[in-house]
C-alpha cells in the first residue's frame, strides 16, 4: 500500500511544475529551474520513478538549506512514458519553452542516445545517470558526463573478475559454460558485446568504434553454449526461453536488460522450469521490487553489478558541507516513511550533488562555464558524491571507477566485492543453493 501511495504521488507530481522553497527564501527571487524527462510509466517506470525521487530529494534538501546561489530551486519533471519521441519533444520543450537553466538526464541508453543530441545542439550540459552504451560517448559531444562507473561494454568484466578472485579458475566448481541472454536494448547489447567480443559499430557511418575481441568470456576460458536476444518490447515467451537455457546446461546465466521487470519475468520462468545454474548474474535486480516480485528463495544467490550500496559509505558534499551516504539514507527514510533507498535513487541524487557543486563553484548557471568546470576536475580535485569521487575523460566517461558486486542473501542485498576497500562486505554464496 505504501508503494502504491508513493507511486501515485510521484505520478501526480510529474504532471506539474514542482516547486520546493525553503522557509526564509524570498518568494520573488528568480528560481533556478531544472528540467528532466523521465520514464514514469512504460517499460522503464520502476527505475524512472526512483530517479524522480533522487532528483526531488536533492532539490528539497538544497532548498531547505537556503537554495542554490541564494535562489530557490524549481524542478520540472515530465513523464516520457519510456518513449523516445516523447522524450525528444519534452527535451525540446524544456529547453525552448520552459527555458530551464539546467538539464538532468533521463534513464536508459535507448532514451539517452537521441535526447543527448538535443542537449548538445543547444550547448547544454547533459549529466547522465543511466545511459551506459559507449556509442553515446563516441560522437565527439562536449557536454556529456556519466554518473556511473563505466560504459556498458565493460560491465561484464565485473562478475568475472569477482569469480576469478573469490572462487578461482582452478576451483572445480568454477563455471566453464555460460548462457548470454538479454533484451534488444542499447544497454543490454552493450554488456553482451563486451562479454562476447563483438565490434561496436557507429550506425551512422558503419565505422567500428571499438573491437572487443575476444571478449571477457573467451579470455577466461568460458564457453558460450547459448545466446539469445529478446525484443525490447512486448516479449512474453519467457518459459520457452528458460527451457532452452536449461537444456543448454549452462553453468552460468548472464541475463541482461535495462528494465527490472524483464529480469523478474526471467527469474520466475527459471523457477517454473526448475533451472538452477551455479551462477546467475543480472544487469538489473538491486531494487526491492525485484525481491518482492520473485521472493527470497528465487533471489537467493543472484548477483548484480551495482553503482552504489548502503554499506559503501562514501562522503560527498552538498552546498559546501560534507554529506555522506548515511546522511542520504537518513534523509530518504525521513522523506519516504522509513523506506530504504536503492541505487536507482542514489545515482540521480549523486548527479544532483555534482551539479550543485558545479553551480556553486562557478557562481552561475551558464552551461558552457559549468561544462568547463566539470571537464577540469581531476583525481586530486574531483566532484564528491555519495557514489564516490568523479572526474571524466574527454568523452564524458568516469576515470578510475569500478563497479560493486552485490548478491541477494536471506532477503537482503549484500555487498560482496571488491574486498578490502570498504567495511561491510559479506561472503560470496557460491554456487547458488
């Protein structure tokens, strides 16, 4: 009931201009206006709604602390329905009709590819919370800044590196065969390209952007015994897919999607056909909605790469003051009736933290000035967020970041890798029960 109530409030907020003004701020001060187009309905609605929460929480905290540059902050969020055309038209409207000062990015590579071009054409900074396909960053754009660890093509190395270190290739139980299945989606295809060693091609001119041969799996002597891509929209034959994977006898499944709803359907199908490989890795599934939908037994031992975990207590900054991961968790719980935040809230919150730092540092909302400040960040002088420290290469991809590996254990999402960098790691369950 709480989830439904929260979702209904968020959807209502998305249809109007959301204005949060702190007590004591003059009502006639010109607000700093931030615009975002998010998938609050449709295929990406679970993550999109969480992104709205992250943006809104950050803006509310900024306003409670006196605003940005002494001005109230106004947040406009539109629901693009997980549809590319709607996302494009909404970005055009935000820029040309609403005259927003800043843009915050949308969710998914599928939406980010076209809308980031609109931002570039208008010379507006486009910070991206969830758009990892490397082709986004290989177009020579100057205004992109990614707020996760790395491009999608390199994500698949994270679970394999974890297995190599925590299990070891000399272990007889180490998985030697794999099934790679996923949605026909930018992000899922990007991870698959890295695992399988494919070429990444620019569709505009056929030029090879990146040759990933031989691929992460081949490099680690893991044979791909099954591979299939399902349509990005409207796929329903999950039982047939699960049976085909089971018949391949793959010891490891790598399920790739941008939507947690697809991962939920695949997991339920595995339960129905009674298929239990040694390793299940998904590109989505850190959300509480995944656990609620499939149950603790089906989730047990499932691995997911993550950009954030509550036990990884990075200390960021908000309006010049330290603001830690724990501060974020406490603020979210206070705003949402004691609920525990997940990474789909933390990532956009981190993005907002960074943009607030940029505006405060340069003293203006002029986008070219903000862009140059972000580009000038270094390892010694980064932006500081609850996801850690960020500086970027010339493409807009973070430098020196690695993903966290998390695993569902006894109904809780545990942080299992890397070891030794943070307190609070749990032992890896291997193989799955």
